[in-house]
């Protein structure tokens, strides 16, 4: 487990004395009309120095008889000629590109720097003629608040970029911000393919598992040590069904980046549990391009009622209809029998006096929707009297149509003739290897995709809210395409459930690792409650929305041109996003990348890794 070099967080004076031959880049100055502020300053570059955008720099200034050290990132590098115009440049050479003037009149280079940190803390710019130096790992750690992280709560998230190719050590996230103490949740925005959102989230999951395995190895008997249970939804193709296999493109040249993060032997995920929807006829898992090791999931009516999931079956547009929503709640109450145990807990069961399967429920709703206008209800008998008589026949007909389509097109996820199916159960008592749940097979039924997601969140909320909660246990839910499950402006029960998780459940041990192409299309509550935000390569249209208004212009421009292995990390403690390079994944992200055999090893350990 990686720890921080706390010597890096000494005072500015002490560090200054420890530095060996710092590389001076230039002197602080102010171009005309561009004065220094408490947020940024400028420096001119000496002739033999190379300064690049995204380089980390520092300088010392004596202000009011006290020395301060300023840390910053180069936002822009400008080269200016001493000639007044391009005309002068051409005239001097008379258009001859080989002309060598007798008197050189070189231009000069200067850079604009955004201040990341000052030690001791002060809100003022550095003074003119202060020498500016190229930063290294020690300075990068200070600039990005590594000293504020409690010892043992650091999570390496990538390698800090220090210009075009150079690096400045590991970029560290504060687990207290990620796992719920001071904040929670992580959200990634990026364009399709180029943004590599799922790849990055898997990398975060892998590093969390690596961290927890190390804790378990070092302190196995510690009762409140951090434990994680990754629940991963497969949304696109069957890409995530191969994360336990070696990527055939991973080679020795990729090992160095992992080593810099403290991982000496990166491997694919181990002992992954894969779930896929049950097929309609056989009940076996649908085809996912894996030949073995896939567990089917499904729900019967009894499972739905026992877990209070009935309302989550219906689409957002249906839930927004108050008449339809009231009928759904009334039917759910009619089908449910509640009993309180001796310990005070509430148990739900399917009422024996009502329908017992989805087929019986369809027939029952059909009878209700076709009863005579005079209210004749003889076919319903005693059970019908328990329902409100205020529901309109057209609302009953709408419920029948929705249920019929749902059951018919659910591809076997809803068992039509069985009381019980094989519902997903992701509750664990200790650190677990990943649980991958396929949603792609349900791509033609968005309502069923949202229902499956809702069942998991509902299950976790109940598990973390009742008695017997395991101390230190955190459920990590990874979900791409968040705009489909919690769209902006929606008020349906599923969106509200995800918003509740984002706003209230971080302290209870449910953390959302979400992703989407456009954060502007996701619920404001979900985005705002993510303590850590990440940008992959993102389009200008998205970056121009109010969601990203807090970013500086240079940060937005940087997000437009990120490489596929680069990310901008945004955390409260960072004055500017941290630009990192993410190691190449050792696991396969699709069937084409996977080696033919599983990556099982002989040591029997449960270490995991992902991309």
C-alpha cells in the first residue's frame, strides 16, 4: 500500500534548503496589461530553458519580510517578437528565408501560471524577479494537497503530467473524499470511445481492491478496516465480461507506470462473478460471448413484492402520471402482506389471497379493466373490495397494457408462470471480487434496464440501513450512461432512488462511480454530490454548459484535447484540475482484446486489476 512521503510537507524554508540544483526556468514578471493576481502570475523564460503547457513550477518570494513558496501549473506559453508586426519581420529579410541579419533582435517567451498552492498560505501573487523553477515529485505532491490526506488514506489515481511527456510522481486521491467521510462518489464525463470512461472507472475499482487487499494482509483482525464490494453494470456490448482475462496488447513497456503507482505485479480481475438475464424458455443465462461461469438472474411476482420493487417496473412517463402512479401503489399494497418480527424488522410477503404469478396478475388486471361500467365486480370477490374504487377504467387498461408489454418483452427477466425467479443478491460481509451484471441484453427494453439498476440500489439501501451493518464495508456501484438512469429533470421513482443514494447514502457505505457523455443531461443532485469529478476528452458543446462553468478557460481547452490515456481530476482540495496519465490496463475490455484462456494463477490469491 502506497504511503506519502511526509518529508515533502515541510515548510517552504526547510524544503528550499533540501533542494539539490533546482532547474531555473525564468523570472516572475508581468506583460503589459496582464498583471499578476492571487490566482495567477507570469514569468519570462530564459533563452536556454524549455517551458511547456501543463508543466508544474514553483517560485519563492519574500513578502512583508517573510518567505513564501508558490506552486503552480503553466496554463499557456507565449512567444513574442520584438518586431511590431509581421511586415517588419518580412521586410528585415527582404523575403529571403536564408537572410541572416547583422544584428539579432530575438523575441522572448513568457508563460502564464495558475497558482495551485502557497506555503505558508497567503492570498497574494509572488513579487517580480522571483526565480521560477521546474517542479518535481515533491512539489507536485504539495501542489495537489497530498499533505492534507490522512496517513494511509491515499489512493494512487494516475501519474501526474509535468509537460508533454515528463511525469511528476503519483497523483493521489483522498479516500475520505471518495468513500464517504468528507464526501463521496466519483463521476466521469467524456466522449464515446475517446473519453475511455469505463476503462478509468475499472482502474479506480482495481486500485480500491488492491488497497483493501493490502489492508487485509497487513491488519487482518482490524474490525473497522476498509472493505469494498464492487458492483459493476455492463451497459455496452459484453465488454466487461472479459475483465478477468489478460489483454493481449499489454506488454512489458506498460509495467513501468504500474510500478510508479506501487503495483509490482498487475493482473486482471480474479474470481469475477458474472450475471446475465435468464432466457425466456429455459431460464439459462442469455448468450454473452462467455462459454462458462455466467449466472442467470430473474424475478417472479413473489420476489418483486417481497423486495418492494413493483413501482420500479414502470417507465418514467408512466410514473409522472398521477392517476397511473396512484393505481400502481394501490395494486402493490393490495399484493403485499406485511408482518413485524420480534426484533422489530418488517417482512413483506406476497398476499395469498391475490395473484401469485405475473400471468395471474395480468388476468386479474384484465378483469378489472373490463368490468362493466355499472361497477359490477362479481368476478373479483373479496379481494376487489380492498382496492380503492376511485381508479378509472382507462387507468386500469393502461396498467394492463404496460404490464403485458413488460412481461412479454422482458426476455425472461420477469418469470411469467413462476412465483419465484433467481433475483440478484449482491449483499456481502467482506471485501468481494467484482460482481458484473449485464444490462446490454436488455437494450431493447430500457424500462427493464432501469428496473434492474433500481433493484440493486434498493437492496443496498436496505442492507446498509438495517441492523447488522458491517463496519467499514463500502459498496462501489459502477454505472455508465447515467443520463439513461437518472436523467436531468426526471421525477420518477428510479431517478429519485439514485438521487437519494447520491445525496444521503455515502455515509452509509454506498458509493456511486458514475459516467456519462454529457453531465449536463444527468440529474443535478447526482452530479453535484460527486465529491470527485473526472474529465476525459470532452466536446466543446458539453464544456460550454453551466455544469462546467467553474472550470478555468485553460482547463476547458485542455479537456478538449486530452489523449486517450489522460484524465483531468477535480477535487475540492485542488485549485486547478490535476492532469494524470492512467496506466494501460492489464485486463481485456472486450472479447477481441482477451487472450483465449482465463488469467487464473496458481497462488490462489484474490488480487484484482482492471483497466
